[in-house]
C-alpha cells in the first residue's frame, strides 16, 4: 500500500484503504478499482490523496495504531456533537475513548504514520479525532496511566467543541480576520470548557485540557496566559498535537505542509510554544516520513518509504519507484550519500 496525492491517482488504480466521510460513513471501500467518476467525486469531496495498492507496494503493510472502525465510531460521535441543534450529548464517548486508549496501549511500539486523508469540508471532525488519538499516543509515550489517558483523550476529542458556537464564515474565512472576529475565535476554548462543564460530568482535568489548549509554554498563549508547568500536562500535549494536525491539513487559507516540515516546526518551537518534554515524546512517536509516502531522493530518483525505525527517523528504508529495489538509507553503504529531499504531497 502507498499514499498517492490525488493529482497523481489514475483511473485503473486499486484503492488500498476504506475512505469515509467526517460522520464516519463509508464512501469507497478498499480494493475498489478507481475510475474517472470516482476520481472526480474524490476531488469534489476534497480528499487530498488516497492509499492505493499496486505491484510495487502490495507488501508494504501499514500497521495502524487505531483500528479503522474505532476511528469511524469516534468520527460519528464527534460529528453529531458538532451539528446537533440542542445541547444534547451523544452517548458512547466513554466507550470510544476507552477503545482508543486500549488500541494505543496495545500498539505502543507502532509509530504514527499519519497522512492527510481528511475530507476538506469535514475538517473539524477529522481534526478532533486525530487530536484525540495523537494526544493519547504522546501521553502513553510520556508514561501517563490509563485513567489519565482516558481524560486526556476525551479532552483531545472535545478540545474545539467551543467552535460550535463560532459562526462558520469566521472559522472558514480565507480573508484576514478583523480584531473583533479574532476575539470571537479566541473565545472558543472558554466557550467549549463552559459548555462541557455545564452539561456533562467529566473530570475537571478534561475541562482544563479544553480551556487551556491554546496556552503557550512561554506564557504567550490564551485565554489565561499561563506558562510552563502552570499549564496542565493534558493541555500542553493537546496544544502540540493540535498544531501538528492543523499544519499537515489543507485549510481554506493555505495548503498542507509536508509532514517533515511540520515536525521541524514543532521541534523548533520547543521551549517557546511547546513544552520540550512533550516535543521529545512526540518526535519518538511520529514518522517524519510516513510508511507508504512517496519521497524524492537527492540522486533525483523517487521512492516509497517501506520501513521506519524510531531510532533513525530521518533515514528509513525506501523502495525505488517502479522497482523492487530497496535502499536502507541507515545501513546500506552505497546509500550513505543519499538523502531524502522531500515528501511528495
Ligand atoms: Fe482550538
């Protein structure tokens, strides 16, 4: 299986992974033979790329930390929560949170190979679910216990629930926001924390995680302007994975950053925007060059990433495009001078 940006996907390619929308509904199933009609729909729906299976990548298995059905269940709950008119909360969030945490703990040795397959319009739901999952992975790496991971994941899934009260024109605006609009956006952590506190009986850690997810480690964030360890650890984790997932997503006002550049930004912001301890846990969990991604090598060839090692994150094993030749960038003597220039997205 490999990831192909939509503009390079051709009729006749075989889908390697189910595709679903932001409500968790299946749109196209794995093994489907793609044709022009499907490709048009994918483009209209705003998918930036898909996983496909072909003879060069059929043996590249991408072990997922979270089972697809758990992810779909989480999407379904979160999307209902955002669109429901009255302030009722769909049941089952505890159940899905517990499944996410169990999957994360069972797959503690698996690195996260996240590539953007979000449907553009449903960004908020995909983003919320990704933040919950990534937060759980980073929290587990930092040694948090299961109960703590449950609260952390709940806060991650719900961190932006306050955006439910912000007009969608402001949220999706591609224009520069006015000061007043900016203030409205910046009210979402408090609106979300108030909403959750009034309606539901989560622990205060969940509320604090939501309230403080835009605080900065150096004190330059909002709404409280807290710094360092005054900010609860859940909020410090959510703030980092929130920015990472947002940077690697296509938004109305900019295109997605390649994974490697987003990770570089996160690393460069340790100590200012982010807690360096959280940054350290994060970079041990996230694949800079995700499995199945297409990369350009310094010798001009293109290749697919087929194996990652958390100790050699910049030098994975790659397969030269269109061949069965694998290059181990960490260990092959003849690959010593070859570097990865960029991921193709
Ligand atoms: Fe937010």
